[in-house]
């Protein structure tokens, strides 16, 4: 029985092919955007963990701290739990690094400033466990003589905020597009129902059950949703795979590992298929309830 | 078979189509339903296969209580009936055979479809036209296919709404012969018609409906209208 409904559904789909293409296209574009947003979201989670950890914690000491006191602070920090390494950069070293950064060409800019060096002494700290970076940074902040602690968390937070704005805009778009897709599907089904009204009439007269009459239209709607999900899924998975291979599995700028293709593909497929079918079924039901009075 | 008790039908637009119809149609009866256009003939016929619902009164068809029939059960009623129309209602893209088989397929019948369709086509004498599309058949042949479709499910009642309305007199008589044979094998036939010639020649019970009421109900009655 289901075989017949599926066959009829496919027949419907082919019979008014232009409307079908439009509906499938609408679902596909919607899910393409949604899928891309999801890929970013999945990886953003990953990123927030890795980038926060990889950025070192820069600890700036107060100006009045002497060399001896600085060594004491280094020892103290080193003895704190969860610390991997502490590197001390004195203000003189810091000045040299600054000189190098600026380069010989602009050397004059710094002129005789070395005498009046106002750079603070600095500790570069790395946590043993990357996820603990922020906690560690807070603990170091409490150590006397420490002026400012920069954990890199701000950078990550700013990036995450940006991504979440991006995601919200994406979701708003997707929501609007989903509604559009639903109406397009519903319209396609309406046309199918209209073009088969004679058959429907005869089916009713000879005693076909209501569900027997409804199924081919629902199948058609579900097929639209399914194909509309399968196309962007294929595009996104292939695109993601080639990106993954191209960058060697590591995001180039922030150097965090991308989620492997297999891990995102399953989640992506589940979400997109579910939404595609949902949109299809809902669009189908809208038309069936309105135009198929059985 | 068919039992109506004080049946009323009002349409939402205010038309009162039937005003207290009571009638009994027994097994293997052959009944003409006659009357002027707009007198309630169509409504009377449509109530029998639950195309319309009565506003008041009781209708029993093949044991189904039409007024209280749940929508879910309507298909079961329709499977116990065969319905034939003036405009044949064939599917243009299906052959004669496929049109008849369609009626079996959509009710989920799977067994012996081929044999049953052949039998039905044999009944109306069109086995040799099985693979022809309706557009290549004459009006009379198309109506025979429609009758075969109504018969294929072995109904106990055949309801026909002006089955000869689109056909010339000679063809009409051919169709009437088919109905007579159907009735001869014990199937009830209820036929709404405007065909004076047929009603007055092939004499059967006549139910005349005027202004929503039964004006006459005579065994071996006559037409008695000038249209």
C-alpha cells in the first residue's frame, strides 16, 4: 500500500515539475543557510574551548615591584595548582622585544627612551589544562603586586559575541524562509490537488478511505521536504570536507581544530532532515485540510 | 435496502430541497425517480450515497444510518453501492480496463483484480475495448465502462443519476438493457431520469418528486411530464 502512495507521490511531483522545483529550491536554500549556521555554531563551541586555552595569560606587574619581588611572584605563581609554565619577561627584555617588533627602520622613534622605560614587568603564564585558563587568570589577579591580567578571554568573548549575532541574524532569516518554503509547498500541493480533483472525486465515490486519498499528497509534500534537505546536506558536507582537507583540519587564523566531517555530518543530517520533513508535512497538511475535503 | 422516514433537507442558502420524504425501496427493486428540474430529485439521490447529509429524518441504506454515519465510515457505505452519472466521470488518461480496475485499487483490493475487471467488462459487453482510452470510445461505450466500474465491487444497489442524459435514444436503450440485466441478477436499481420514452416503455416503479415531496409512487408507473 505504501508503495502505491510513494509511486503516486513521485508522479505528482513530476507532473507539476516547475512548482516542485520551486518548492524544493525554497526548502534547499533555507536549509543551506541553516546548515551553514549550524556548522559555524558547532565549531564555535569547539573554538571557544581551544582558543581560550591557547592564548597565554599575560600578567603585568605593578611599577613599584622590584626585581626581587618579581622573582617571588614568579615562584608564587609557579606553585599555584594547574600551572604549566611561567616565563618572566623583565621590563628591559620587554623593551628589547618592542625594539625588535618595531624594527631597525624606525629605531629612532624609541631614541633614548630606554633610560625612561615605563614598560611593566610581565609574566607569561600557561595553564596545564587549557579550559582552566580563565580560572587561573582570576587566581593570579589576586596575587599582591599584580597589576593587570589579560587571559585572552576577552578576545574569545568578542568573537563569540560576534558569532552569536551572526547566528541570530541567520536564524531570523531561516525562520522567515521556512515560512516561505512552507507556503510554497502548500501551494504546490494545492495545485496537485486541483489537477487531480477528478480522480479524488471518483476515489471518494467508489469508497476509498480518506487516508488513502490523502497519502499521495502527503508523500509528495514529504518528498519535497526530503529532497530539499538532501541537496543542501550534500553541498554542505562536501564543502566542509574539502575545506577540512584543504586546511588540514585546523582553522588557519585561530589554529583550533575543526570538528571532523563525520561528527558534524550526522548532526547536520539529523537536524536538516527533521526540519525538511516537518516543513513538508506541515505545508502538505495545510493544503490537504483546506482543499481536500474528504 | 433503502428506507427513508420523514427526511428533510435544507441547504445553507435557504433552499428547502426535501420536505418530509418517506419511502421504502426493497431488494431487487427497479425504481425511476422522476420530476421537474429543481424539485429535489438530485438531493434525493445524493442522500443515498451520503454526498449530502439529511437535515432531519432517518435514512438507512444497506444497513448504514446515513444521518449518523461517521465520516470515517462513509467509504464502507460507498463500497456497498455503485454510482453512475450523466457525465460518466471516467479518467481520461486511463484505459477502459484501468478505469474499472481503479475502483478496486483505491479501496485496497489486491486479489483477483484482473479477473474481476474482466468479468465486469464482460457484463457490459466491452471486453474487446479493454485497452482503449475513453476519448476513443463512443458515449454509450463510455457509459458502459462507468457501469462496469460501478459493478466491479459487486454492490447490492446501483444508483444512477440521469445515466442516459447525454446519449441519443438508440444508445440509451442499449444502456437500459444493461441496467435491466443488472436488476435481473438481483441488484437494486435506483435511477433518476428525464427520459419519458424509457419510463413509459420499460415500465417500472416510478417515484415522482415535486416541490420536495413525493407526489406519486406507483408500481409500473408512467412519466407524465412534458419535457
